[in-house]
């Protein structure tokens, strides 16, 4: 198999991982190739354009309604009253549409801000619900962490409580709008930490991590894979796709990993464990940490195998292989959750953002994987996908020294399965033959018995009279001579 042709189907230029707007940050397929910052700018532009179009449409409909109303009403006073009500209703509708999420957290006056904070302190059935052990633990850790910030810590806690209260009253919003609320909140708090409270950059990052942990631990069950989205449908589609690709071998993906080496095999197992463990985490940063640990195990496995540092061209195929081999649960839901509610600075720069972007590329490659990507004919690819056949077994002597133990064991198992299949077919044929012989023997015996019965019919004669016993009564005793008498001998 040509190595160069294999690379052609999997290789992703590192420039493709960056934002397509050219800002230098990492892009994301969920953001249509933009980074978080550029995506929000594009999103707001599209949103404002949609609001403007809706506004123009509403004004046009208003004019048409006014003309129709004027022609149907004869009293000017009634018309003026109704029009004023309509104008008031229209103004309120415009105000509701134009209001952005950022206004939820910007007080119009000091009195208004104080009132909002007091309302946030009031007990809420949603916030004061029975919390889990993990939620209680995270809350205590968050309070202890904020104590080191003194006055800014108190303000941060108030802002977080206000945000939670706002989110609990905005459950009817779409998941995209809730994501916008969270992203605006992250941005506002980070700006306040840097400008108003003059917190050093390294402490700002730690504070944002703790804020994200506290917020998303409480919001997890409401915003992870919500019923209003098609995340679950995408999860099932990806899982079904990965199961259908179970036949893909490391050689097809050009994976530079030798699992015959015990250390490499351990690294592969750890990488699979980390990518699966991602689903058990509740905080986006913790999920990103699982992806990062998985990626580092992959780099170590490649480094041990090749005895040299791994390249990006080696990493992506191996990550695809790990995803295919592990089939992580709810993969798309986890990716969407991280995209929507993670601190955007982590996805735009750093190793977390790099590894997460590669994971998104790996999933996109798996979803679009075709025969050309694996250098197979379309006919073979279709047969493998439908399970009609599997890749041809290689002879043990034809394996190169670099082939991992798992591949050899796989082909050995395929050979054993083929032999078992042949034996099963023979057993089934012999069983069918035995069943036919038994049926034929039963029919033959039945026919022979019927022929004998017909040739020698059984005749049943009447029962004969029983003979009388010797000592029974005899009606002709009078015709018998008298019995002999004993004679006495005289001499």
C-alpha cells in the first residue's frame, strides 16, 4: 500500500485548523471554521440583519394593516385609539427583540443593581433544589477560592448567583441563546477582573476556571444534550457509523503505532480510557483535560514506536484510530457542550484548543470517510461496510516486523472464524441429511408393517368352552359302576 496515497486521504494542513478569518486563533467545525471571537461577531451580524429584516417586515405589515383598518372603520376616534394600542404593542415587540443578553448583567443605575442583587439572594425553587454531593463540594471549593480575592471575590460570587438566577428563568430560550448568555457572562467577568479589580492575568485565568466549574456543575443537567436539540440523534449516528467501520485497520489509516511493544500498548489503552472518560465529566474544562491527556498518550505512543518526536501528520491518523477503537459515548453531545459553554479563551489558543480542534477534525473525517480515503475500491468498501466480507487475511510470514500484535491477532481470529464457519456449514448439512434419513426410515418401517398386515390379516376366533375339573359334579354318576371295595386277606 502506497504510504503517500494513504496520507492523501487523512492529511489535514495545520493552517486548516486555524480560524478562516485569519485572526490566528484555532477554528472549529461547529463554528463553521471560525474561532469563538470571530464566530460571535458573525453571529451577531447575522442576528442584527435578521432583526432588521423582521423590523422592516413588521413595519410593512403595520402599514398594510393601517390602510385596511382605515378603510374599514368610520370613526376616527376609534381608529386613533386602536392605532395607539397597536403602536404601543409594536414598540414593546421591537424592544423585546433588540434586547441583548448583555443587558441582563448591566445595571441601569446603582439602585437597580442593588435591587437585582437582593432579588438574586431571595430563595429560588430552581437554585435551592436538592443539590448533589458533587454540587455541594464544588460550591464549597468555589467559596473557599473566592476568599483569597477579598472584595472582588464577593462581587464575583454575586455575579455568579445573578447569572444562575437569570439562567433558571430563561429555560425557554434555545440552547444557542443560552450559550450566548454564558459566553457574554464569561467575557464580562473577565473584563471586570482585568479592568475594575486589576487582577493579574494568571489569577484571572484561575478565577475563570473556577467560575466555569461552579456555573456549569449547576447547569450541566439542563444544558448537556437538551431535548430541544438533535444532539442525541447525532450521537446515535456517529456510534452507528463507528460500528460499521470496525473493519478499518491501522495500516489503512497509516497509524505509526506498534502495539506489540508493551509500553505502546499501555499508552493506547490509556488514550482510549481517557477519551471514554470524557463523558463522565460535568465541567467543559474537565472534558478538555481528558482530550488533552488522550492526545499526550498518543504522542508518547508514536514517539516510542518511531524513536523520534511525533508530527502532526502522525497524530491525526492515530487519533482517528483511537476514536474508532474506543467509540466514545455521546461524542457529538460532548463536543457540542464544550463548544457552547467552555471558556472561549481555552478553545482559541493553547494545547487544549489544538487538541480539541483535532478531535473535531477526526470526527468530521470519520463521518465523511469513503473508499478513496482508505485507498480501496468502492466495491470493496461497500462490501466491508455491509459486513458481507472483511479485509483479506494475511499470511503470518507476510507480516512486516512493524505490524503490531493486535493486527496479527485480529487476522488469526478471522482465520479461526472462517474455519468455524466452514465446520458449522458441514454440521448443518450433516444434520439435515440425518433428519432426512430418519424420516425415510420411519416411512419405510410404517410401509412394511402395513404390507404385512394386509398380507396376513389377523383373525380373532370365539373363546372355546372350558373343560370340567376332575372333582366337579357329574350328572351321569348313576351310570357308573359301584366303587371297588377293599378285600381283607384271611391268611
